[in-house]
C-alpha cells in the first residue's frame, strides 16, 4: 500500500471526524477490528476488540459526541512513519492535533494504524492509541454541563 494511498485514506478519515459523523468514521473501520489505548496516567493499555460493526459504530458515535461537547472543530495530522506491508496492508504512525472553534488545541496525540485493503477499500484493522486523554475530555464535558 503506497504512502499516497495512506495519505488519501487519512484525509477521508479526518473529513469524517471534522463532520463529527460517527457513522462515516465507523465506515472506515474493518470488521473485526481492535484498539489498544494507552491513556496518560494509565498503568497499562486497555484493549477493545469489535467482532461486529454495531458496537464499534456506537463507540465512534460516542467519540464524535464527546468531541462535539468539547468544542471540536477540526483536526490536523502529520504522517510520522509509513511502513508498507505488501500490496494490501500498511502501518502508519500519525500525530494528530484536534482544534476547537476558537483554534485552541483540544488534544494533541499520536496513533498507530494497521490498515488493510479489502473489497470495500482501505479500512482500519487495528489501532495503537497513545497519549489521547479521553478521560480529561469527559471530565471537561461534564464540568461544562
């Protein structure tokens, strides 16, 4: 999988988040899929595996809702590493910066993605999320209510 294809995929992925459209984000994930999340302050990574699309879609909807409640406006990404794994797979490590409507930084974090090309195009197979502080965003959203 070429770097050009990977960048095009992440532009679509970012656009789905910029619309805060959890269904569109979920449509870019493979079924089954998984995420390993190493939040700041956590003693170990938490692994979530989705064996069908419904709970993964619910998760993406909830994430978009959390971003919305925290003033999310747009994301920027930088491709840090790209490792082609043959024609149909790739690993990409990105640096994300999420911004609020006032241009302040909501979150800045790194994520690694194992991408897989299937009959329906390129999809996220697995993610290693590190340094995104979902707990802090949840606390901020509750405090704003």
